[in-house]
């Protein structure tokens, strides 16, 4: 089938691009291998904020008397119910995006998308079958995933990534968080708020190292006040998962080697772009430092192929990807 535009990836960049294209009378399809809405909506920004909201409500209830409210019994967190609410919020949002795509007559093609010669997209299924679709224009919006350290691989049980952190079966008594970026800091705050003993290990001198130092210092004070142990200028050397508790070996800021026991280790050392297997090398798309090189209108070095979102240089933020999508599609339509 021939389309005016095919978008690979349905995150906040991909689905916004598809909807805007449809509004501009382009015959549009979107290729998605997992849940519609992408990582941000299903496994990132949205469900994480739902967890944080529950933590905030619990914190308010712990200090209800300060607001002139008397509780007959102390508030207790129901971890299973909190996780269930978070997943329900994400699922509801995903269904909302599916509705918008259907309303705008956008074909949703399930499978793994790869660009092949002559502006075609090969979509593969888990059973190995493939289908080819043609388009005048193709937008790559494949996003990013959790980065793993080679010497500390995630097993999904004791050493986990953000996906498992969103759906743990029970509240852990203790946790070591490797990395203090947005993902690490949010989960550290959430779990500490519910009573988990949390230690953050950050390789760089400041928490949330990409933010202003003043913000970092204020966050560190808030975390320490909340009972979170903060270790900056420190590195996790290894994690032994052979015992009931993980034994985390850390080199601290004074080059001292210490061991920390924790029920769970959350690896939050950043994200890596999803560029593997989508046909960039075969097609000759220029890549620089794990990012696709694009111009001001998100055109790659190959005519008719565009890239937006986490896979291009710039802030890896949902609203940035959506804005890039609009600029890109309106350029394709000749509006800018």
C-alpha cells in the first residue's frame, strides 16, 4: 500500500506527527511494535507521575493535622493499589491516543518498522513474517530505552530498570538507585515516601547533573531531609545478587570501598536511542554520537526521510518531540 507519510514510532513525537499529517490531508500510517503512545505514555512520564501523585497524597495524609484534618487511624500505603492506579492511568491515556488515531483515519500497523530502499518500510512480526509499505515521506520517531551498564546487567528482579520499578509486586524494604537523573530521582522520592530505605549513588558531583547547581543542592537537601542517603562523586563497582539481599559495592567520594545491602537495585544511568535494526546503515542515514543528524526541519541526509524526538540532538522531552513533529510535518506539507 502507498502512503503520503509513514511514521515509525507512536510516542509523543510519532503520534503528533501522524495526526498533524492527517489534518493536512495526507494519507498516513503509523508503525508501532509495542503499545500506542510510546514509552513516555506507557512506561515513563505518565505512569511515573501517577505514582508520585499517590506519594504526595500519602504525605499530605501523614500531616493531615497540619491542615486541620483529623484521621481516626494512621494512613497506610497500599502499594499494590498504587501500582494498579498508575497502570490504569497509562492504559486510559493509551486508549485515548488510539481513539485520536482512529478519528483521524490513521492506519496503525503493528510490528517492527525498518526503512528499506526507495522510501519503503518493512514491517516485521514476531513470527518472522514481513510486509512492505511505500511512502513519499517517512518520519523516524523510534525513541529511546533504559541504558544498561555492561558490568551490571539488569535481570528484571533484583537489578531492575524503570519498567520493573513501575510494576514491582511489593514495596521493597531497601533500594539502591544508580543514577540521579530524572528517572532515578523520581523513583527515589516515590519509594522513600512510602517507607523504602533508599540510597542514591551518583557518579558526578551533583544530583540531577544536567540541571543548575543551585537546583541540585536544593534537591539534595530535600532528599536528605526525607531520609534518602545521597552519595555523589561515587560509583557502583559491582552488584552481587547471589544472596537474599543484593550486595552493592560502591567506591565513594573519598575512594573508599563500601558495601551496601539492598533488596532491589534500580539502574537509572540514562537512556540509549533505539537506532538498531531500523535500516539506517543500509539506507546511508548519517548518525553522530548515537543521534540521527537532521537540519532545522528534521530532514536527514536522504531525501524524504526525517527524524524527530529522542533519536535527534536536543532535549529528550515529550513536548519537544511533539513540537518537532509539527515543524517537520508542516514543512513536508509546504507550510514553512
